[in-house]
C-alpha cells in the first residue's frame, strides 16, 4: 500500500488554488498510475479519493474557488455529504445549488485525475524507475526521489548487516582506548578482580 507524506517547505497557513489543485493531482496520482499502467483500478485509492473529495468540497463551499459557484461560502457541517446523498441536517442552500456544488466538486476531481493521468503518460519511464526502486527498497525519501528524477543512480542497498557494520567501522576513525592505569581513582572503590 502506498503512503505519501508531505513535508512543508515553510510554515503554510494559507494555500492558493494552484497549490490545492497540485495537492489533488498528487492524491490521485496512484490511481492514475494504475489506470495508465494496468488499465484497471483497485480499492487502494479509497482514502486518497476521500481526501481529494474533502479538499475539492472546501475549495467550492468554503474557499470560494469555484468560478461557477463564485465567492460564496456555504456552511459545511461535519457529516454533511453532497454528491447525491440525503442530508439530514438543514442546509443554507437549495437543491439546485446542491446539484451545482456536486457538479463542481466532481469536475475539480475529474480535472485533477485527468492531469495526473497525463503526468503518468508523459513520465512513464520515470514511473517505472520509481516503481522498480520502491519494489527493491520499499520506501524512497525526498533525496532518492530527486536522484531518480534527475536520472541518477541510487546508492546501493546494503542487505548484509555484517557488511554494513564493517563499512561503518572502516569509515569511522579509530578511537584510542583509554589507559586505565593513569585514570584518577579519587572517590572510587576499587576491588581486586
């Protein structure tokens, strides 16, 4: 199962529309890769879809980032779900507005998924290199991902723990062993061994 973690480059209290759209493309990239490479989908993207839908809803209902809806904020209740489901809580907009909101949320997500699929097609070789590296290593950090993007070879994986320890010892400078005969013994109880 894939997990994507975000490390903020700076303290971010606000995000632009473009930043949110990029986040949506990132969330939908795994699903897009499945479609491009295998021409099928599986259930693994369920959490990504949930997170993408939540962001798209906020863009439309809270942040005024929909050109169709405009700069209006519609109340967003914790359990309120658009997308055609019955809503038990009273809302501050009409059925027609709810349908428009549904359409905008869906459009934003479909646009992001289309962009993600195009990115996968445009960078298919890189996608395969990343996949191969993930199969070999299980995880990739930001530096390794940058190396793959630049076409650089990754450092070899050390699978033999003993060989790894030997390399560490060889790389570390030799530490002198303390001469215990000259060590101060004030306040220490010494017993013959």
